[in-house]
C-alpha cells in the first residue's frame, strides 16, 4: 500500500538529512522525495511517497510527528490526491524514428524542448504512471539520459 506524506518542516540546514535518516534507521523505503519552499520562506514542504503495510504506514506518520523540525504531517492515499511528476528525457533520433518520437509526444502530451542534429529532449509533466508509460513507449528508441523530479501531490479539493 502506497501513502503520500505532505510534511511541513522548518526550512533550515540538516532537516532533510534528519527526515531521510528516520526512514533509513527504521528500514522504511522512500519511493519518491521532493522538497520545496512554501509561500513562507522559513517553511519547506516535503512530499514523500512510501509504501508498506498498514503498521509501517502508521509508524512512519508517528515518527515524522516526533521530529522537532516537523511542523505538520498530512497523509493521504494516491486515489485522494492529484499528483504530478516532471521528466526530461534525451533520446537519439534519425530519419526512421523521428516521426514515431513526435507521435509519442503528441499522444502523451509531452513537449519537445531541445533539438540537435541527432538528439531530442522531451519534457513531460503528468501522473507518475503516465511518465512510466511514456518511458515504456520510448524504450525501443535509444534513450541517452533521464532526469525525473519525483512526485509532488496535494489532496483533492473538497467543498466546504
């Protein structure tokens, strides 16, 4: 079972190390970790995706709440959130596969952001599952380099 933790922390040196250390000391896996400053420059938001059984999920939340630098922890499931990931991918192209690459980009709503005589760089911002689909579609083409951000997520909007 996957769980998303939105963790507000004090924005200062060493906090990321303390939080990631919590996971490693207890042998909890981090599937994805993204950190960014909030509207308040003194506060950062960590979006952590982790998986495990119900007990592990509960332990992670309890341990995060015990950290001094942690201001607030919100947890939610993937189905209750909107999540996105950004990927830049550089692929080799030639006359034979250029049209295929362009069609994949169009189908996946990806954007070509840079081109040279034999390389194309593609940008896609989408759900992590669709990022993986695009990677599968490009596997038959020569992938040179990939950079992925990890998942950012917020709970879905509710009336009230």
